[in-house]
């Protein structure tokens, strides 16, 4: 089993394909296996790296640090795999790690994709208040209600079941996760001048399109796409659309380098 050692903790990872490194960072209800649609679709054009954040999937968390170690874990993983620069794709919780790495090491990031997330971003007061209110109301929902849109839950119950089964291998969930990730202002993220793609789900109740759009408009180097009929897990609910958007945007970005 491929593992990266960071301190006393073992981080599980997988590599598929060759080319520009594309590192996928999962959310709190997911793990490396949740990206199977992306791995299958993209491994013939990219070096796709998936991994389990500490406390998720096949990774442990001996030091019990949780999110406090996510940034250093990613840095150690990239060093272990001898990846100097990578495209980072972060969904929900994973977006916080991707933002932190981009703001700390912009020279090691070729492009940044933030899917269904504003995690790790210090928002203006009006947006922060709205997100806090949404988070409070969503706390009473089940995991599936939080992460999958109504369209997916009603039309594709098999997808909802598979999501739950994959999540069942995690030792950590949104109620038990420990630690905290650093927060970064939108100005700091904008100052990296990295190409950034925001992807949102039309039915995302945690980070509705209006929130993501407001963030996108404050970052000149960013683009935004909203996927219809998807909730908080657009990469999983509408993978063909998500993968096409990601690939087409990346091809445009990478040809400019």
C-alpha cells in the first residue's frame, strides 16, 4: 500500500497516468475513492494523484492533529512524489488545504480549482454572516442531505448509497473532525495571480452559487462555472460535466504557460 510518512502518521495515496500533476483533495464526506470518475476520465492526460487526508480512508492520524496538519501533509506528499508544481483541485474541506498551499507556496501551484467551497477563505462580513447562518441551519441535516443535491438524491438513489458506503470507511466525519485550517483573505489569494477555476453546484446548500459568485468577482484571475442539477458534490453528481469543464479550462491554462 503506497504511503507517505509525515511525523508518525501514514498518508495513503494513489497515482494514475502521466503528465502534468493533478492533485485531487477530497471533502469531509469523501476520501480518495470518491474521485473514481475523475481518475478514469483524466489519467490518460494527467498524472492524477489522489490521497486520504489524515483520519480519512486508509490514512491514520497518530498525533491526533486533524486539520492542523493538512497543509504540512500536502507539502510532504508532494515532496515525497517529487512534484515541484501541481494543479490542485480541492472540493469542500479539500479546498481549504488547496487555498492554504496556494497562498503559502504559489510557486508550486500551476493552477487552482475550488469546487463547492469557500473553506479557508476569510470572507467579507456580509458573506461571512450568510455562510455562518447557512452552516447553523445545515447542522441538523444528514450527511447525504448536506452533500448531495435534491435532484441526485431523488433521481439517483444508487449514487447516494454509494456515497454513503465510501464515506463509511472514514474514521472522521463533519461532526468529529479536529483542528482548524488557517484562513486567508481574498486579497492574499488574488495576489498569487494564479489561474483559479470556481465550480459550484446549482443546488449546493452549503455554498450556494451566489456565495461562490461573490467570491469569484473579487478575484480577477478566476473563472466560475455553475453545474445545473448538482449539489455540494458536483464532481460526483455530474462527473461528465465536471470533468469536461475541468479539462477544457486546464488545457487553456496550461497552453499559456
